[in-house]
C-alpha cells in the first residue's frame, strides 16, 4: 500500500484507473452471485450507492445543490440508468458474465450512431467502419451462441441505454462534478424502479435477502458503484480523456478473466464466441487510438507555418 503512495501522480492515477476498471468488471461477477431477480438487485444497488455517496458528500462537505431544472433532467435520466443496469444483470442471468460484457461493448457502436443524430453532427467514416466490425463480431457470437439469444438481446439493449445516458451526461459533466450527477441519477433510478415494483406488486418475498446476497449487494453498492464513481472521476484531473477511454475499454477483458477465475468451466464458451468477442474488443480498443492519430494529423495540417 505504501508503494502506491510513493508513485508519482500520473502513475498513481493510472494504477487507480486500472483498479477502477477491474472493479467495474467485477460487477458482472457479483450480478451472477446474487440470487435475487435483476429488478430487485438494482433497487438495492442504487439505494446503497446513493446513501453511500450522500455520506461521502456530508463528510467531505461537498455542496450538492443544483437548479430545479438540472435536478429534473438528472432525475429522469435515472430511469435510463436503472433500465441499463436491470438489462445488464438480466443478460448475465439469461446467459453468462462473458456474453453480457461483450454485448455491453456495443456501447461504442450505439454512441457512434446516436450521438451524431442527437447532436446533429456528421457521422465519421471511422465510426461507420468501427460499427461494421462490432456488428460483425456480435453476428458471429449470435451464430455460435444462439442458446443465449435472450441474454444477447438484453445485453445489447443494456448497451443502448448506456449509450443514451452517456451522451446526456457528456453535456452535464461540463457544468458539474460527475459524482453529483451520479447521486441524483441514482435517486431517480431508485424512484422509478420503486414505482414499477409498487405497481407490479414487486415488493414481495423476492425482496428478502440471505446473508451472502446482502454481503455482495453491500460490495456492489459501496465499492463497485459509489466508490468506483468517485475514484474514476478523481483520476480525470490528471489523465487525458483519451487515456481514460483507452483503459476503460479493457473492462470486458478484465471482466471475462475474472469470470474464468470465479466460475471456471461455467464461463467456457465456443471458439466462435471468442472469435466474435475478439473482433469486438480489439475494435473498441483500436478505435480511440486511430481516432487520436487522425485528430493529431488534422491539427498538424491546420497548424500555421512559422
């Protein structure tokens, strides 16, 4: 632990970011270990997470006041966040952790399509090419893992909702810290899930927790949600957005490795799955690298001659 503090600021933040991404990948493991249905799982997760963030804000004396208009935007965005997590955990329960994580990687594809439409921008050729490779990878997975049809559908739907709230939050984060955004979105998610459970009589015996479920939910809500949120944002003060994006793309890799470690043969898939997954993961990893090179060349051409 002492060695962590001896590292320079940049190296320490890089290590913290990698650990944060490992923690994000670990959420899939917890989702598989927790026995209650996905709606109830996410209800507990967001409740624990926003209480934890609230305590953090209180201890750090953080001003969390926002305008009424901002609160309503974040509160309603919480419904999208909640839907994303419910679909993600349902994907795990309908298939495997590996399938859910690879499908979640389609976030890059949906963002490449939706962001230009919502922001009224032109879709770049690189984004179109990236999207085609991701579609190819997912098509191969569908072909070889058809028994997980609904797990793949839930995973892709989860990625779609993740893309939507990522685009919304990209605007919000320019004006206020991400933990505050997350705090109000978590409250919103908890409210909308509670409303759904109330009208569907979901507050039933399935809400009851055994000791292992409670332990896993506490880890999920505090470390994997609230803690990871604060840690992930703190490193952005010193690391570039490009570097953060590149390392974040390792989440499915870390998640799949952890799934093997915890579940062994249960997570073993066909060769076709690994071919499709490799295409998706390599594509999303190379995307920021190529985009950064293109942007660097464009800026170099625009630079005035001295």
